[in-house]
């Protein structure tokens, strides 16, 4: 099998929505709910796709302010492909492309269980940051989404 990484590589909404569901253990969103092609075209500096032959095995999005700051968003690796270095390489490709674009800072936020990945494997240094949950369906203090009350949850 041939593992390839591509900055601003082609992808289809259905394959990213399926990868997102597998990576984050959630339902598969429809294209009319979560249109990755449109969103990345409108809001992203770029993204990295990872493919094993033709199968999408990883994806990371880099959103930005149009000048100095960019953010890693939605790093996803198919759980069947964990422990192959795909996530680390996705982020490395994103760092390189973001640097080449002239950005000064690349930000990421993450849950505690990903600290070693982002800090040790990818080289991010810890900083202070803040977060406000803006929707009631986000259940603090567990910091887990309540799928039943999520506004995009399927209705019976």
C-alpha cells in the first residue's frame, strides 16, 4: 500500500464526513449538514489529506485569519490506521505549508489525552488559552457533546 500526503489535496464531502464519524465516534453527517468542500474553500488556508492508495485515512484542516495566525482544526485519522504516524505527518505537512504561506503563528487546542501527541510528537509548546461553551448542548463538566440535544442531531 502507498501512503501519500497532499496539501490542499482533493477530497469528497462523503469521505471526510465518514472519516470524521470514525475519528470522533459520532454519526455520519450529510453533505447538506457539513459541507467540507465549501467550508474549506471559504475559511481555510489549506488542508492535508492522507491516502493509503485511494482510501482517505487522514485529514487536517488549517483555518486562518488571512495574515498572521492559523489554527489546526479537526485532525482526523481513521482508527484502523492509528499508530502508523499518519497524524504526526498530517500536522508536519500542515506546519510546513502554513510556514510557507507566511503565517507567524500556528495554534491548536486539544483535550488532555492529546497533550503528548501535540506537544511531544508535533512540537507545539503549551500556552494559556480560554474557552467558553456557547451552546447548552455542550455538557460541562464532562466536556462531551450531548448528541440528543445537538442542533444537528437527526430528529425522529
